C-alpha cells in the first residue's frame, strides 16, 4: 500500500466531483483520489433539471459557466387534473443530460488536481488513523458519494434511508406544445406521483414518471402512467430507472473519517425529487470539512465538521420540506398549492425555492394554501 491519500472520494457523480472541488479549492496541495465503477462519460437516470443554485455553487467552486452552452428554461407548468399553473420562474433552470453534466464536473475536478480511477469499491474499513479501501488504498478521510445504494453509508453505520421513490426517464423529440418549458403533471389517480417533460433545448426532451409510493410499481406501470398523464411522452427511447432516497426531518452524519454526500447521504427533496443541488452543496461541504480536518492533522474530526456545516446550511430547510411533503401527500392540499401558485407569482416563487432550492414554507405560501382551501 502506498502513501495514504488525504481524501478518497467513492463515486464520481455530482456529489463526488463537488467533494473534490470543495477540498481542492480549500487547499490545492491535497492529494485527492476519486473512484467510480463507471468509465466517464456515463449515463444516470435523472430528469436532468439543473437548478440555478447548482450553477452558482459551481462558480464558487472554481467551475464557472460550465453549462452556459445549454438553453435556459424559464417557464414551469404544474397541473393536477383540471387545476393548472404556468408561470416564469424567478431564475432559469437548465436541462442537461447527465452524460454531459457529470463528465464536465469530473473533468473540472481532475483539472483542479484530483486523480480519477475507474474501480468498483467493494470494501471500506477504518483502521487506526486511516481508512482502508479495498485492501490496497488508504485515505485519511473517505467521502461516500456513491449514490442511492451506497457502500460507504452501510460501513459508516448509518441506517438505510426509510423512504425511497422510484422513477423512470427517457427521451423524446420535444413536442412543440412542451417546447421551452418544464412540465409537471401530478397524477390525480395516484398519491405523490407525477409525470414530467423537461425540454433540453436541443430538440429533445427528458420525460419520465416518478412514484413516491413504490409498492407494486414496475417499469411497465410507470410507463403506462406516464402515457396516461402526458400522451406521447411514453414513446421515447433510452429508458432508465433508479431509486431516489428521500430526505427526512433529521439528517444523520456520524463522527469520524467517513463522510456522506448527495444521494448516499439520503438527500433528495421529498416533495419534488430534486437531488442535484443537495449533491453539489453537500459534496462541497464534505470536501471542505475533509480539507480542514486533514490540514489540522485531526482527520477524525471530519465527520463532526461536516455534520455541523450541513445542518447549518440545510437543517431548517429539510424540516420544512419534510413538512411540505406530508402536506402535499393530501390531494386537496396539493390542488390548493397549484391554485395558490396560479393566483400569486410570489407563492409560485416560494414553492419553486422550496422544491428546487433551499427555501422554506413561507407565511405567504401557508396563507395562499389556506385561502385556496377555503375560498374556491
Ligand atoms: C429518474 C430520476 C429523475 C431525477 N430528476 C432529477 C432532476 O431533474 N433534478 C435533480 O436535481 N435531481 C433529479 N434526480 C435526483 C438526482 O439524479 C440525484 O440526486 C443525483 O444523481 C445525486 O448525485 P450523486 O452524485 O449523489 O449520486 P449519483 O449521481 O448516483 O452518482 C453516484 C456515483 O457513484 C458510483 N458508485 C456507486 N457505487 C460505487 C462503488 N461501489 N464503487 C465505485 N463507484 C460507485 C456510481 O457509478 C455513480 O457514478 C432524479 C433522480 C431520478 C432517479
């Protein structure tokens, strides 16, 4: 076994790349190794919706303008049966295939000084003041950015995420009626399920269906329900499904040298299924926590540093999204949300912040909901 790496990152998705960028922007001299079982570019099941917070964070991490060549998408359309709202978002999102996004992020991490190696990690074992990976690598800190089925999470002793959604995505030629917009159609027949069509702006659109209750759900069921809600969207190609580990009221991160980020940390918005922004945010924080702990020659403090930083940034937001997810599981409340967003641009903006960013359940959202529930 050679010298210990300062930081080993398991998983080279957005959380892993952001971890490396976070560490190297804090201290460019650190020796950082990123491992992924896949060769890049690689695909990943996703709606490909990249919120503006992601591009902001990447700029801070030293990767500005990474997605500038992808068309900004401003309009968001939400519907539940006959209720519908179509409004411009305060800031544009971009819809970027993960083969492109993840490859660019990993390239930025390598350009910043990280080393990438293709390898499926099978074993992670803390030993003394280092963590041994697969018997032949040692890291002072190891970050698990290895997604929804994380090996590192299990070794760190963090219980499996309790609530998981299941979603399927494909690509279609963008139908003109869905051009230049993100369309989300909540399923009136199934609680906490929706179909989407997100225009990429290059002639194709990402389409899919996500179910937050997964009993009896199969690929055939997801496709059928997608076709029922957005006729034509089920005629796409490149279908790929994946689980979404949904965040809850509390966010666990143990002390020590094993840190978690992104899906491995169980961070997907339980209302919307958004996870890229949490992946980049918590990856960056994990990288900085690792850098601070290694620089202080106290790698065992990395876990506590990371926990404090993530809770400071997201703790309150996570409690609000957990509450909002419970509320929106009630169809009448969901419909009231669509109505309230249609009546008031500010309510719409606040709901977008809650679903795609770090927003809260604001007073005007609650008042809008109450009005929509009582005044028809
Ligand atoms: C269908 C669907 C639609 C979605 N739509 C959106 C959306 O529109 N917007 C949004 O923000 N979020 C969306 N999400 C959520 C988003 O895809 C995830 O939150 C995001 O991918 C998390 O990034 P990550 O880096 O944590 O994990 P991942 O992107 O899953 O990356 C994990 C990496 O770890 C690697 N890995 C795993 N195990 C090992 C191992 N043992 N050894 C080595 N490498 C390993 C994998 O190969 C992978 O590259 C969607 C999810 C799904 C399933």
